[in-house]
């Protein structure tokens, strides 16, 4: 037995921390911005970089072309009788704008005060690379993997993954897995192992309200013509009742309410409503009556106006009645709500509640399915136990208001359980200047990945 194989996971991960950090910093230097055509070459360089890293770990690797950016697929099949785990992540990153708000070059990563600062540090290069290093740890401590392991790492997540669903549907046999493991999210608090078992879906629309053919003088026409801004404001106000509930008929018909075991789990979450409000400089946290703030944030559907425009926006006064107004409205959905059905209901409601004389156009901008994994499933419980052992404290179960549409695709197309293990933190500034990833979370993420993979060997 070699010296490396005789080491424990913790010993090996600790000994190779410097090397693992160097490799991640090299990865972060690649400006793989998927939204910018100037970075097409960099996207490909990032894919090839991953290909090289995974081949060094003796994975069979393919860089698969799509209509836009390539997918990196790798697999190491140990034994058909073992459980198969598919790790999903993405190597593309957000644009860096506004660049002037960064304290350092976003693609020249630095380590300062125990933080890795770079674009993609936590979203998602740092988190997905921790899983690659977790596989390395197992190969160099146990001599082989405890499960069949596959990696699906895409380059289009930050532009909505336009080619991912069709790739999964067309490659079910290749991607077949018992469990999908994802780390593209966060822990509920520092040093708190967290499994996210629920994600919200999304219905996002744009509403255009029109009246006259052109803007009108408010003195000459006020009181005699429809006002699209006033009308739109009334329409938006009608979307909620006095109890904070969405007033759209049928909106709650399919909703699965918060279960008793979930309420018990939420009591163990280190969350203070007072601190939440103070951190955001809020004087109140209004919402749907009879539900706690955490329940509303995680497990109840919501509707919010995300933007509104119309009429004169410049400095000073201009007395006009605008000919049209526009709003963007999103609904975050919970199981079993269907985003297409909600979009239809919402559009019908807005049109029915438009004041006289206004025409209404509703545009469906985007949608996504909610997802829920049973907390008591064997794969979730196995992962929770492993995380508790790594962190030395009980694993927290959480939902999130965010949406990762591919989770539902994995569940429906691969019939696989999905586990979301957050390795970062909510304040890691994903999508913002000075994005970070705590060194301790990167190193512990590597240990967590190895420990979870070992634990998942027992589910089959």
C-alpha cells in the first residue's frame, strides 16, 4: 500500500491544500464569460482545462459541442453493481461589470484575509472543482472510487442553459445515475452543513398597457382620457389581497403546503427575523399572513413587480399623460405549480382587471419548474450524515427561493434523486463585484465531496 493510500481523507486533503488552491486559481484566471462573444475562445480554453484535469484522474472525458458552448462530460465506471453519482456544475461565469467596483482584477485571483476573490470563485468554479478534488482525494486514499462517478459541467448556465435540457433528454443512457449531486448554492450560515431539498420555479412576464396613440398634454386631456400609468398601478395593486396573498384565482390550487416535518426542520435553522431585517435596513418584513418569514422565503409561492416604466423620466417637469406603461412581474413557484399555467392565469387576471380604455399585452419572458426532494430519502439522509461528520454538527435542511430549472429535468428525465450541497455562503457576492469563496469552505468542500461520495455507496 502506498503512503498516499494509507492516509485518511482529512489527512490527504490537508496535505495537498496548497496544490489544490493553486489549481483553482489557475482555473479562475480563465475569463470564461458565456454572455460575451469576445470570450468564446476563453470558454473553449476553460473546457479544455477541465478535460485535462479530469483525464489526469483517469476519467474518460469528452468535450461535446452544442449549438453554442461545449459541455464537458467525464465518467469513471468502477463496477456496474455500484451506485452511480452524476455531479453537475458549470464552468462559465458572469460578466464583471461594473469593473470599477472591483478591488482587484476579477480574472487575476487573489487570496486576502482567508478569501479567494475572483469572478467565478463561488459561482460555480470553486464549488464544482471541489468535487473534482474530492474524487482525487478518494482515488489517492482508497485507491478507487466507492461509486461510479460522472461529471456534467456545462458552459451555458449563466445564459439560461439553452442546450442543456435537450442534451439530457438525448443522452439519458449516457447520463444514467442513481443520484445527481449539485453544488451551485449556499449554506444557510457559516460552518453550517446544509442540504437544499427544495427549489422554487419561476413565471416571468412583461406587461404592456396602452391607450392613446401618443403622449398627451395633461392639462388639455387630463380627466378625459385613460391613463396607462394610473391603470397599470391599479392592476399591480390588485395582485395581492389585504392578507398578503396573491389574488389571482387558482394561483394556490396546486400548492403543496408546508409540512409539519418541515416546520420542525426550520426551527433548527440558525435564522433570526430581527437580524434579517437589520442587515437589509428594513423596518418591516411583510408578506402572506399566517406564515413565518422563513416559510414565506422558502416554501410559499410569491409574486413581485420587478420593474415598472412609463411616461416622463427626465429631470424637472413635463406635464404629459403617457400613451403606454410597462411592468415586469415574476412569480416564484412551489411544487406542484406549473409555470405555464400560472403565466396564463396571471395574464388573464391582468387583462380582466385593466381599467376601461386600456389595451393589455402580456409577454411570457421565462419560466422554470420547481423541484422538491424528500428529506427522508436514503440518498439525502446518507449525504446529511456524511456532512455532519465532516462539520462536526447537525446538517440543516433548507429550501431556497432561487430556481435551478435543470434540477427538475434531472428528476423527470433521469428519474434520479437530486442532492444540493451548498459549499459557499449567501454573502459570497455571486454575480456582483468582489465575488469570493472562503478558503475554509473550499478546503472543507473537498472533504465534504469525498465523504458524501463514500456515503452514497451505501444507497444501492
